[in-house]
C-alpha cells in the first residue's frame, strides 16, 4: 500500500473513531462542559489530532481534488461503527445513502 493511501485511510478511520468516542463520552453527560473531560471524549480528541496529522501527510502527496472526496466516506464508516459498536439502528435509507456516497467517491476518484 502506498504511503499516501495509508495516510488517507488512517485519517479516515481515526476521524471515525473519534466520532464514536465523542458519542460514548457524551452519553449521560448533563452538558458539553461536563462531558468534555471524560476519558472517551479526550480519547476522541486525540484521535482527531492524529487524524489531522495523517491528513496533512496525505495532502502533501495527493491532489486535494482527489483526497477531499475520500473524507465523505466518514458518512459511511461512522454509521457502521455506531451500528456495530453502539447498537444504533441502521435504516435502509442510511444503507442506500452510503451506497450512493461510495459510488460518488468511486466516480470522483476516476478523473
């Protein structure tokens, strides 16, 4: 796997993990400020920081017009992670929308 591909995938997965950790950390929190210092939220912020570092590495080697659409795959990975890890429902509309996003990213990557 090329380093730029690995960097994009790492950025995508770390960003998605960060969202799931934010959700876990905010469960039952009475407000944003009280949840901000929970271990899952802090772990999510760490994932986001690492995601940004990998993203910068990818941007150093990949054209922005190609790399940026790949971030929309977060709209696919986050609901899947939420479904399998947090037992959140996954509707047929979400599945269909995810398929459209994947098709769109595929089409954009073919330029």
